[in-house]
DNA sequence: GTTGAAAGCAGGAGGGT
DNA sequence: ACCCTCCTGCTTTCAAC
């Protein structure tokens, strides 16, 4: 799919404010509302935009602990690991990656004791390495045209 | 802030569909539209909901490579690392964490060559460990009441 | 919390370039 | 293919309760 300036502008606006109305979007890209709606629908149907989500602050919800748990899952145990650990509600991200620690989990917890319990579960499927998150400096940074067009390395 | 069943239901709905209209939300929680709007505004002002975002698929945008780069940044170099690496457009997440690898970056790239270039930049500030993402099994899983109320470990 | 009216928005039809 | 304007029906918002 080919994206022009307007599509990129729309992607940028919607990544920053997913609830912006089509009328407002239309103003920002200097098009009529129907034309704007049409473009957004095309982005959705092309699978470029896969959805919209409210961004929630775990801290404010009583989840002060955030951690990255790396798990070196034994390959035979992978199905059970996926069923019994990856599915746990504390797991916000789970990626299968290359390297020794083949799974990377981002976890939120109410307390260190709960994190301890989580890690104990994960340990059943392989060795773990846990890092506590001090601070998140970037979260879900919008993807901009410069990344895709490679204006980054000049 | 105290959240009741309705607030949790709204949080759940909005985390899954950030563009759901207030009238639709109202139907789902069996309240009037103004009452529903009022509750969502309260969640926003309390900082529980920090925003709304379109979810975009990097693959469809010509960014087939996703990687986790761990960087053991020398403490004296941290300010420059934050300025010159964390700010790069390829960086979607950046967390400062405990442990030897004190920074964790989630990066998207057009090619392995570009990733190589990125890692070379990061290397200037400390040793790096790079893992390529095979597949993401969970991304930004909604935070539900069970996590916060701890129904998970019974 | 509710209702109800006014203003604003979304989505279709039809037409122009 | 792409965009426009107009029109209808929803959605949002505000006031009054």
C-alpha cells in the first residue's frame, strides 16, 4: 500500500489522539470530512491501523511494580508456558525472541511478593532473569514517516 | 481513586475499542449517555486513562524488523544516551531498568542493515545485547479488574 | 443519576474533476 | 481514482430536574 503525505498525517494524528473526530481530522489535513473518513477506512482495511485503544496508567490503578521477565523456556515446555504463563493477566507484553532468553514478558504487579509469585510460576518452564522497571521514557512511540522513509540516517 | 464495576467495564471497553462512542458505551453499561461521559471524563482527569491511540502494524508500513536492544549504559554517558539514542524515531519503547543491562529498547527497522546501524550507535554508550522478535504473542494487554484485585492468585 | 433540546458529527447519495 | 457538497440520522453536550 502506498501512503501519501495526507495518509501519514492522519496516521500521526490518530496515533496521538485515537478519538479525534473525522471532522477535526479533516480540518487538520485540509480535506472534506467524507474524504478523510474514506482514507482512514482504507488504512484500517489495509491492516495499517489494526485498532484503537485507551492508554491506561497501571500506577494509578494500584499496580506500582512493572518488570521485564526474560525466560529461557525449554522447547518442550513451550506449549505449556504459552498456556499457563503468557496468558496470565499480569502479562502486558509477551514476545518470542532470538537469543538465550527466548521469551520476554512485560509484567505489572501489585507488590514485590506478587512478582515473586509470578516469577516462581515462570521458573517452572525455564531459567528467568527479572529486571524491575525504574521508569519508562518512551511507550508506544508513534511510527512516523521518517522511520519508514529512512530520513533518520542521513 | 475508587473504581466500581461500571468504571471497570468502561476501562475494559475503551482499552479494547478506544473509539467506541459514548452512546454505545452507555448501552453496554446500562447508563444514560451523559452519565457515561461523566465517568469517562473522571477516569481521564484522575490520570487513569492517559490518552487514546490508534494501534498501527509496523510490518504493513515496511518495518519488518523488530528487536529488543539491551544497553549497559555507563552512568556518565546516560544524558547523552538519552538525548541521542532514546530519542531516535526507531525506538518505540525505552525503559530504564534494574540489573546489568540498564536500558531496554524496543526498536523497529526497515532492514537488518539499519538495525546494525542502530546498534552501532547504541554501542557508543555501552555494551549491547540484541534479540530479534520472532513474534509478539501479547501486546498491550488490557488491564482488568482481576489483576488489580488479585483474583489471579487464589 | 435522568431526560430532552440544540449543536455538532458521521455516513450515504450524487456529481464534478 | 479522488475529491466535493448536501442531506439525513446519530452522537454529544448542556441545561433543568
